[in-house]
C-alpha cells in the first residue's frame, strides 16, 4: 500500500499547534497576524485528517514560555527533544531565543531572523524530514522555494501579506545559506549577468523569489489574485505582479480562502454571554445585545439596530475614514430607530472615533473601545450588522464570522470580501450581506440604507433569512473546506492522491 505523502509546512508564526501532534505541542504559540491563525488552522485540519504533516517554526523560546523558562528549563528541553523526533521541528538560533514578538519593526533585525530561520530549515530540517512537498508562507520563507526547485522537491508558496524584504547574496551566504547552489532560482532586483557580478550589489527580493521559484503559488482569496494580475492595486510592486502573472498564465497560481477558527461559533463560544444557534438566534441575540449595551454604557434597547466595527482602525486598508466621515449622518438619519454603533478595535483612527462621539455627545448611541477579545466576541453575538469597508482585502475573516453569528456584513466589493459576501435578496432567499462598489462615504451610506431596509422587514421573514445565512456560513466557512482545497492542490503538484 503506498505511503501518504509527507508535507513540511514552513511558517514563521503559528497561533497554536494541535493537541496530540507531538508531546507538549499545544504549548507553542507565536502570533503577529493572520498568518499564524491560518497556519494553525491548516496544520490542525491536516492532522485531523491523519495526514503525514510536519511543521518547521523558529524556536521563539521567550515567546513560547515567557518568564517560566528558567524554572522549567529541563522539562522544556526534554519536550523539545521529543518534538524533534515527532512532527514539530524547531529552527534553533540565538537570534530567536529572547524575542518578545515575531517581528521587531526594524528591517535589519527581521532580516537576520528570517535568514537564521531559513538557514536551519534548508540545512537541517528539510534533510531530516525528507518531505515529498514543502509549503512555504510569506517573505520570511522566500528563499526556500529556490532550494526546493534546485533539489526537485515540489514547493507551494502562499502569499498572506505582500510585504517583502531584500538582501544581497553575500549577506545571505554569510548567514550560512549556500545560495550559490540555487542562486539562479532567486529573483534579483536587476537581471543578473553571473553569480560573481550579482553577489555583492544585486539585491534579492524574498517575496518575489518565493513566487518566481515555487512550483505553485496561492493567495488567500481568488479575487485578490485576479486583482493583482489585472493591476488594480497600485501599491503592489511591479515585480510581484509580473511574476504572479507568469504563474497565473502558466496555470500555477490560484486563490484559496482562509476560514475562521472553530470556536467562532455562537453555539459554543465561551466568550458569549448567551449561546445560540440558527434556530433560537432571534431571542438570544436580543439578550446578548442587552448584555453588551449594559457592559459598554449604551442606551438599553434590545430592538435597536446595532452596527459593529470589528477590524483594526487602519485608514490605508480598512476604510475607517469612510465611517468617520458618515458616522454622525448615519446616527442622525436613523435616530428614531435607536440605532447604535460599537467599535472594538485598535489603530490610528481610534482617537478620531472618540473625538466624533465626544463632540456630538453620542455616548449612549456610539461606543468606542480598543481591541478586547472577549468584548469582540460578544459584539459579534449582539450586533445585527458588521461594517467592513476595506479598500482592498487579501481575504478577511470578520465578514465570515459575522455570517456565522447572524451579524450581516456590509462590505466594499473587493478581494476576499467579493468571494465571501453576496448581495442579500430576501425575496429569493439568496445572498448574505450588503456590498457597495464605489469606495467613498456615499457608497457606504448606500449599503447601510440597504441593511436598514432589511432590518425593517417583517420579523418572521427576517428571522428566516438570518437562520439561512447562519446555517450556510457554518457549512461554507470552515477549516475542512480550506484543508480540502490545499489537499487538492498538493495532489495536483504531486500528481498522485494525498490521502490513501
């Protein structure tokens, strides 16, 4: 009977590791962003499917164990040795040991971390694991696909974030990576004449190298990939767009949507005051709304339409300036309904939101909070709608979570939002949210009006639609679907079944 292919997932961050994959593995977490969540979800789903999955991660000892490290040093070392014999493979270097975060914000320090990580993966972990396929993630792993190409190991490169870093061959080799063995599979800022000419001055782009040399590439939504290829985002570097376009034209690029964590389910969410499902959401969401209103100082009115802002307050991507521009108008226009807005998010516009509320004295209608995980979960359960007007979105998760909780998304029609939100048509029982096509305050206002049209429907009709949307969202946005998509891609790359 043929053995199952061995996959090595290489990731610089992970939220958790599945219990049972290796002794003590569930104790390891290092997160900077969505990549950590996606990595954890995919690893867990593959492990649950009994796949031969291995993981390469940096040994962020201080992040994993904090101040307990000295006290548990011997125990931790025993666990680490056992992990090496199992499925979790630590890249070990002093540069990882005492970090307090995955990224420092300083390019020279982050570059050193990246090179140390990739050196250990290339020199030690890949030879030990002997994988049938390597799955790399983002710029921190961008040199590994070139090595995989050199040694004919199929490699998938996933783009979660378009940030990149550059370095010279001399610096890469000084950190212990034999780049001379695969230099011609790296992507240089200028076309290289030969190795010697390029070594000291011609910089290598890590993210574009990953795209250029990987056998297959994927983004975390189909539409975001198409938007890059069609040059619809001016912030995407031309080199990245060009190489992704080459992969697209060669049918070696695709988009695979992320999925929320399983605990984002109002029936089992421990951070929600009153758990509920599709069949009893009508009464329970009102109870959750009442609880949230008391908790954040809003006017107590379980019949008031509640809008929730769930994303970081970043005006470059998330569109919070649109809400800032129209917040007072929305509240004024629907004042008689008791309308309320809750924001649970950090970011540059936090002060702007506070200033608007303070200036107009709207504290009983608008509540602005910094990010708090429990409060965010409760707001999903209490709200009727979420506002997510991102100007671009590689994938996005709040719009999926909103549907699961019966809080319908209001989104700009872009990227992963386009792939996951369809215009609601209650007459035909189709769609799950409200999209607008022009990224300005007027467009957001139009979508809010459509949401309020829905809110005013007959209560029984509205209950039926929300029940449908909650049920469909659980079935559509889950880790099993996500893992199945990756497995199909692995099978295409290997040209044989992945699960046998």
